[in-house]
C-alpha cells in the first residue's frame, strides 16, 4: 500500500492497486473534522475523479470511533485553518462540502468501512457513499438537533431518499442513535461484520469491483447518482442510454465479450 503526497495530518490517503483508501486520522478526538482532514478528503475525491488508474475508493478511520462530525469542543468557529486550506477555500468556496461528499461527488464508487460510532457528520458523509460495511457494534445517528444544530451535510434531503421517510424523520427529529442491526434492516448499510473486520471486508469488495470494466463501473455509478426517483422515468432511460452508448462501443466491452467466449478472465484497460 502506497501513501500519496496528498495526505494531511488528519487524513491519510493511500493507493492499493486500483483502490484509493482514505483514512480519517484523528482518533484522539473521535475523528472530529478539522480543516486538515477536510483538505485531505477534498484532495482524495478529486484525485479519484482525475486518475484513470483509480477505479473506486474506500473511506474508513483509525481508532474505535469512525467519526463524531463537527468538533463541538472547538466551538462554532472550529479549529484554526492553515494558510493552505484558506488558499484552497478562496478558489473552491464549497471545498468543505466537496470533502464531505455533499457537493461534486466523484463519478466512481466510494465504499465505506465503519467501526464504532458514526454520529452527526459521521452519518451525514455516509450518505455520499455507495456501498457501506459496518462492524456489528457500530452506532449511527444524525444528532445535530440534540445540540440545537441543523444537519447541513445534506441529511434532510438525502436520508429520506435512501431509507423510508418515517425512519429518516425519526433519526433527524429525535437525534437518537441507531444500531448497526437497525441500520441494516432499514437499508442504510449493506452488511454487518465482526468488529475489526470492516476494512478487510470492504477492501475485498473493492477489489471485486476492480475486476470489472472500469468504464462500465463509472457509467453505472453516474446513473445511480444522477437518475434518481425525482426524474421522470422515460427521461431517465434516455439519459441512461447516453451513458451506455460509449461503454458498449469501447475496447473493454469487446474484450469482455471475447473473454467470455474464450472462457478466460477479461483484461480491461479502461479504453
């Protein structure tokens, strides 16, 4: 595994083959957000989009808490941002929302590996990912209202689209915790594993994705993200066909069909 030069003190960014691994790294403070952490995540998602050798990413964290969201101890103004972060923010005003997968999400899959508590911003960023694996003792919750705050990471919009409305309303309005089992039952996460196994399981799933045609994976991800329930079905089908055309005309598609005929694993090149 190779650490990339876009890492920061609170966000380690590594590459494992075609997989980008983004690790929140502030375990002493329950991985509460800092400007350095946000900068690392922002850089990681932009690298994922731009690097054709990267097919998908994993978001995880060091320590026994995935993420506690905003650092409440730092107060409403948060931690002092570095000159580098302020420079990026002057050029990209929504850099924090891009980091937290609210705005401008990458057009490649992002998998999530959760151990421990994922509260407030920790559950908000979850909603920007595509496949979610959690340890059986993981705990979720959009708890902002309990602190007199509003969940600005997008939960009031996205959560009700990803799980049943009444469950989303309960999470958002009561500000209470949800167990991993309950999260699985309502469809907020994909799978529960033994504590300590979330990243290993997620990495195995990421590698399975990387065996598939990268152009096809990217196009399917875009369709999942862009053609949602609020889009009229016939219009969504037209938009989906526009994504499918280049995939079917690619060298990868020809290689996939040739490999099936020859009974061998395909060798995709993203072309």
